[in-house]
């Protein structure tokens, strides 16, 4: 019985991960499968990944913290809530506290974090840029007409493009206010983790 059980577990471990809504050749297939295998995120139920579903700010921070646990060995910090709109008992409270303690997230000017707000492209690259330690971008050229030099995310965008994390929405537009999907988020995270 033990040998049969071990064989069954081994067979399950070797089975490829598949999602009904991520067909072979899907533009984010590789990143979705890697994120699932590494425990950064799972499916959304019923064999689906929902690659086009919008990601909230809380979901992004949770995925980022899981990525750091997997790749860097950093533990999530268990502490008091960092923002008044994130209860200490919230499902994402520890991860948000971890990110706030490291300066990865700062919240809005009103002091709130907005955990249920959708993540925008400008927010995503800014969070990754801070996670990378805000490296210098001096001398990098801005190819985007919708990213102004006085924008808080200006350096983050230049850095993300230079590192190959994103190419923008077109050769001349970044789309800073567009919201991010699950497929896009895992793609950005995977590219970032392989810098």
C-alpha cells in the first residue's frame, strides 16, 4: 500500500499543470505555469486561471511576498497593520506590513493603501523598481509620450523597459493608467525575478 501511495504521489508531482483557459501557445503560458509551480499564485477554481481578471493591490503584494519567500528566503513580517484601511486580521495584512516595512509600498497620500483597488501599470513598475532598490536610470531614454519626466513612476518605467520587464503598450505608449491582469502580473514578476 505504501509503495502504491508513493507511486501515486510521484505521478501527481510529475503531471503538468494545465488550466482550461490557458491553451497551449497562450502568450503568458510559460509565466503562468512557473508562477503556479513556485506557489506564487494558483488558479481561480474549476480548473481556471483567469488570465484576464484584474488584480488588486493586495493580491499583487501577496504574490510579491510569495516570490520573495521562494527566491530570497525572506519571511513575511507578522506585525501591526501598516494602513488604516487594512485590518490586522485581513487575509493580506502580514504581506502588506512586510512590503510597507521594506518601503516597497507607501500607500496613497490620504494614508490608505486601497487593498481592493485594481493595480495599474504605473503602480506595478513602481513597486518592482522599489523592490530592486531603485537603481540609477541616468542616461536612459524615454520612448513614451504618455510618461512625463515629473511623474512619480518616471524612473520606474525607464528601468522596467531597460531591464526587459515591459516594452510598453506600443513603441510610444506605456499606458500608465491601465489596470493589470493576472496574466500580465505573473509575466512582470517572472521577468523581474530573472534579472
